[in-house]
C-alpha cells in the first residue's frame, strides 16, 4: 500500500508539473505576441525579462523592424537605469538601519548641520517624497552633470520648500540626490561605490556600474537612446547637461533580476514595498525608459528597458499584469482618431489652469481660441487641440496621448492626461 500511495502521489506531482508548464507556455506565447505587436507598431524597442514562481517565462529582445541601426539591442545590452537608483537607495537605507548607522526618523540636520529646514526633514521624508523639496531646480542650472555631490547639495540648499515636510507627497529628484549624499557621508564613499560593494559585486551583477565615481571597465555594450522627431526615430546623447553624476548607473535586465530577487526576500519585503503592493521603480530620461519590479500579489518579476521613449509605458504594465493573471486583454493596434466639432458652450467648461503634481508639477492651461481649445504648458502656448468626443481631446490623429475632462461634481472638472498609457490627474486652479 505504501508503494502504491507513493506512486500515486508521484503521478499527481507530475500531472501538476505538466499543467504548470502548459500554463507557463501559454503565458509566454501571449506575452511574446504582445511585445512583437508593440514593436511592429514602432511602440517598443528593448529587452524584456519576466519570471514567475522562479521560472523565467519571457526573456527576449524586440527591435523595431525598420528602425535605424543604432536602435538595435541584444539581451546583454547595457542601459542607464535612471530613477531605479532610488530603489537601490531605499535598500541601502534598510541595510544601514540593520547596522545601526541610520534611522529613518533621523533629521537631515544630523548629517548636514547647516541645511535649511534640516531639523524638519527626516530620512523617511526623503524616501517617501515628502520632504517639500521640488522635483527639480526652479531655475535651470547650466552643466548640471559637471556638479560634484557637494555642489549639488549647495544648490539644493538654495531651493525653497514647496510645502511643509510631511504635509504632501510630490516626487522629488532633489530629495533623492540629498539622500545619496547622506548615504555617502555615512559610508565614507560615493553612493555608487556603496552599491558596488553591497550589491553589484556580491550578487554577481557583472554588467552593472556607473559612469562617474566608479571605474569598472565593463561598459562594453551600451545602448544608444532615441526619440521621435516629427515621425522620425533619431538618436540622442545618453548623457546630457541635465543629468546628475551621483546616480548615473547602467545595468542589464539580467543584472536587475538579480537585484530584484535579492530585495524581495523577507528581510526587505515588508519595508520596501510600495502602496501598489509591489517592490520596484521606474526610470527614464531623454530617449530611454526603464522598469523593474516584483509584483507581490502576482508573484512575478517584470523588468524591461527601452532605448526609445515613445512607448505606452502604463499600458505595458497593465497588459503584462492581465496576461500573467489570465485576465482579458487587448493587443495594441494602429490609432486613428477622428475630430468632431463642439460648441463654444461646451469648450468653455474646460477653460482654466490645472496643476499636475505627478507630471513635474506642471501647469496645463486651456483656453478657447477661434472655436478650438488652445493648450498651454506652464503659461506658454503649445498647440490647438481637436475634440474626439465631448470630453476628450487630442493633438495628432495617431497620438497615443490625449486629454480627458471628468466631471467630479456639477460644472466642476478634473483633467486626466493620458500619457504613455498612464493616467495623470490635474486639479483645476482657476477659471480663465
């Protein structure tokens, strides 16, 4: 009986394994079809690595069929990770807390005694984007890439707070630049050297490094970034004057998988997850977008880089999640919007200025002009908009991005900017 029972259990395990592999196979097929369709529509060029239950279900590259030769990437291509460095900073803080070298309740003044409002800003405020520091500098700083970490801190110290620390949440690159500097003060070495010692070397992230403060000699397959210029895909510099030296890090999708697997362990998991119940971050710059996450609910890793920034970023996240969870989804298709004529009475509903905190704290304005809505960005006239419906407006017929006005109460509207598949909300400031 014991032998029969063991054989029965063994057969059951085999059947379960077979069914599991069939399920993975179908998910892989669907994911591959999705990214191939995106690439065929000139909406994705990059590397994708997705794993579930410790099984890689997709590891592939997708190159736009008729794109320039400079677009081409391989599985070993190295991309600048941009703001994913913030996720690494969060992990470092957790490590330093375990060592008793920092607490998230510590004030900035503990590390930078003369920092204005340093007694009111905590390490947690910096991590949670609640410091009150603006997203970027109020005035353009020439040759920012040439500024040392100390010079960056001096520039940040001169920035007025846009709210009292802890009162609001506004994404701040400056807040994280300050955090990188504080980490360097604690460890006695540049931020990227700390990353190298804590993660790159021990995790065997052999293709990761930094453009500044870390000489590894392993940047052998750097990609070229690209933008859309009036319908033509053109190369742009990977490093420009607006970049910041402290966190100019490069990596590959495989290396970032190693890092994500490390920080999704129990010692980090509950302390590093975000409000969406994921452990991850997105990054981007001129001509490049990146994303790395562990989805706790779905138990999967999603890591992708694109060296072409005209991709439906939010749509990718949503569709991949649906495919993995077996939910209905749609393949991308060619967009062809049709314009309609609206009365001036309808158009006047939407006139006014709207503040988009999540979009660099930009102010989007709309004003009736010659029977159309004119779009203004930060006070500067941008373009005439076409109406697609009574509540949605677009610039070009094939545009992925569009504006939507939602009535939140009678005669009061909220702006929704659909940008790269993400909904960014704008609150109305005033009428015009």
